[in-house]
C-alpha cells in the first residue's frame, strides 16, 4: 500500500502490543484497517499523564480542524476510493480521513496520540466513542431504497 500523503510504501509495524498498523516512514502517517483503532484504544498502553495535566488549546485545535477540512481529498490506500474527512466521534477536535468503502482510517502524524489523549481526558467508555464513530460512518453511506415503509442506511 502507498501513503495517501506522499506515495511512500507503507510499512507494517506493531503499535501497542500486537496491533499491526501500516505506517509511513516519511510523513509519520498511519493507516488503520477497520477495527485497529478500537484494538489500540482497548490496550491503553501509552502514558499520557503529562498531556492530561495541561489545559487543551481549543482555539488552535479548532483552527487546525478548519484547515484540515479545506485540504484536498485523499485516496484510500486499501481500495483506492476517495476518503471522507470526519471529526472523530463528533467532539474530539481531531479530523481523520475515513474510507466509506472499507472503513479504514488514515491518521496524519500525531493524530493517533491526540485521539488517545481525547479518550483518556474525557474518561468516556470505549463503547460510547465507538457508537459515535460508527454513527459518523453511517452518515457517509448512501440511503437505500425504502424497506417496510422506512428509509434504511447502507450496511
């Protein structure tokens, strides 16, 4: 697979134990196949106590999100479809690129650690975050024909 940022070949690497991710040696980006982010969050091996003691700079995070929204579209390194930009869990202030086809996630340099700090800072249960993330993925799916008198989301 090639990096969506710079076309460098992605390299398999371990992250937090036995989770295999695909990382770019040039830009530091990480490709996570469907389910790998959840596996990383379940482990919580990295120590973010120092980051948790600081007050987040919400202004800079909002500005960074606005810049990320204006960036071009990245192509999925797995299935080569255009990825969608989404704020993870609707409240993390971390913009990620998500493939609507294979549901993989492209994270730019440091976005994974930002997400891990987000989880710990808010002390939210992993299941609650996943529910918000899955809802954001469903919003990417086209509506399906009416079944039993109701519109259904794609699966």
